[in-house]
C-alpha cells in the first residue's frame, strides 16, 4: 500500500501559498501542454492551480470521488487498475499535455484508475465546476476535451487488441516496445529507449507474471530483437520487430 498522501487541492489560505497560478507556467510549449488556447487558460487563472509531486507519489486513487481534472505539465505518470483479488494491470503511461481524470469528472463518478508519478510531475488542477463553466463558454475547450477523450479511447482500443489478440507474451511485449519507440532515438533500424520500469511493472502492462516476462525478454534477446539491460532498452531492428509481432494488424 502506498504511504504517500493523496494530492488534495484546496482554496484556503494555507493551501494557496503552495500553489503557482497558470500564468506562472514554466512550460516552453504552453498550448501543447494545456491543450487549450492561452486565451481560455487565462480565464481559469483564478481557480486553476499548479502543483508538483515526487516520484512514487499518487495523484489520485481508483474509486476516489472525482473532484476535477489534472492536466499534466511535465513528467510522466502510471495509470493502473486493480481487481478485488488484488491483481494489478497498468492501463497507460500519461505524458505531458494529457488530462487525467477527465472521463470520471465529466461523469461525476469515481476515478477509474490509480495515477502515480513515475517521474517528478507538475500538473494543473481544474475543479469540476470550473471545467463546466469553461465548456459552457468555449467551443475550443469542448473540442480539446473531445480530442483528449478520443486519444484515451484509441489507447484503450490498442491495449485491448494487444491483450486479446496476441498469442504470446513476447508479442505483447513487442507491441509495447514499438509503442515506446516513438520516443526513442537511433538509426539504421536500431532504437534506443530509456526504460524506467521494473520487470514487475512491465508484466502489469502486458497482463503477465514477472517470471513469464523475464523468460520472454531472454528469448527476444537471444533472437536479437530486443535487449533490455537495466534502464536501457534497445530495439535492434524496428522493422523486424514489427514483422515478428504482426504489428500492422494494430494500426502500427
């Protein structure tokens, strides 16, 4: 059980001294980060607050009553869901610019996933009533929110396809690494990726046990498809990996 406290956004005098407003944002890409035109973000200035959390700290928990959305400004966060028996699956990795808790907030229900920082994260919090006011006056805000929901749907669709149609854990791992490869660097078909996850966390992402993932990674290394050593992941030939896992079936 995580020992960190839930991040709570308040508007009282004691909490406000720890908050920076949106007009103090240090992002070099203001509109990409927020997904909204600066004109409309300025309308949120009195009530949108900015917070930061360290690695390992939860932003909110699965089942917690939604209070608003969290717009990730920097860092990455892990989204996970659990079964009553305690089985955990990682359902996504949030990148800067994503709105976390959007679906739950629009539905006025509980958050569907637990979100934990895997890097130091900065985010803006927008309360439910503020979000509704913005949507009532801004067509651009509604379009941006629809795009975020579509992004979440597409990511969920790809994950369901991968979990449901892949015959082996190695196939699911290959598709996961190919998803990551868009943020990697390299040439001549080789891609180098920084990997912050343990074997256990990777196993949660592909719905397998840690032991099964470790064996699959060993076979992929022996086949010179992928080598994972510590925090360094190398895809030796991206096109060959795509062919090996039939990635074209999933829109890759």
